[in-house]
C-alpha cells in the first residue's frame, strides 16, 4: 500500500454563483468531461498525471467557487470545461497535502445542486448513478469523474479516437431503478466502488459506465 504522503489528488472546481447555479446533470457531465480531457491530452501535465495514476488511486476532490474566488481559480494552471449551464475547471494533480492557497481556501461542503427540468435523452456513453445513495453534487461529480476514467481505461485506441472526435461527450443520469443499476453493475461494465473517505460507506457502488446502449 502506498504511503499516505505519496497520495495525490486531481482538483476540480465548479463555478457556483448564487443567482445562477448550474443544473446538477450539467455539472456532473462537465466534471466527467474535464477528467476525460486531461486523460486524452495530458499536455504539459504528463508528469503529474503519471505520478497521480501511479499511486494506484484516482482520488479527486471537488471544490466550489464564485465571484472573486472563481477569478483567482482561473489565474491558476488549469483547463475549463463549459458545458451548457456548468463551468468546471480541472487543475494538474497535486500531493494530498500540497494544495495551492487559492484552491485550499475553497469550500468542499455545500455543493448542492438540482435539476430544474428533466435532463434530455441520454446519449452513450452513459454514466449511471446509483439511485439508492444520497450524495452531494460535489461528491457525485468526483464519482462521475471516476466512472469516466474507468470507462476511458476500458476503451481501445479506436474507441478512444471516436470518443475524442465526438468531443468526449458523456451523459450522466440517475439509474431509473435499483434493479437496472444492479444488473449493470453485475454485467462486467466499469463500476466505481467508493473508498469511503466521505459521505458514504466504503465499497459502495456509486456509478456504472455503460459505453453503448
């Protein structure tokens, strides 16, 4: 097992203005697309991405920012995904205890979002959320990012190239029933099992990635 000091995290920041919060589904999809973007094209972050993945854990932490906080976030190295009502910025992986000041001061808790309208039809690949679990939007964003990463790892070169050509689009939906979710989880598809650091019990199945429907 890796020493705790060797652990790294991938920071994600969602823009959460009081008057114009994003739709929940949009925020989860933006988080997944942000993760996919750095996996598909690490660019100048290749060394950090390699070190993060080499730990054997793909931990992600989602924080929220508004107003001047968001402006400071934009000044840090990172990439912003704008997806319908959501803006999510992904930063290069950092040591667990090495957060930049302008990121460390951001809040983790309180990232609660809702969908004001039913999300449109899901277009594959689909990341299905477990309907039995209650997660804040921030927690669910991190879990959706895990699901997207597992899905990416499960793809071959041709599938990845096609995904990139489609803009790394992904749908995130709550499974319509527990039976539906459990059936997918038992079918051999990529499944996210939470480590249990926050909110839910260790080993809980949070998401299943279905690449085709």
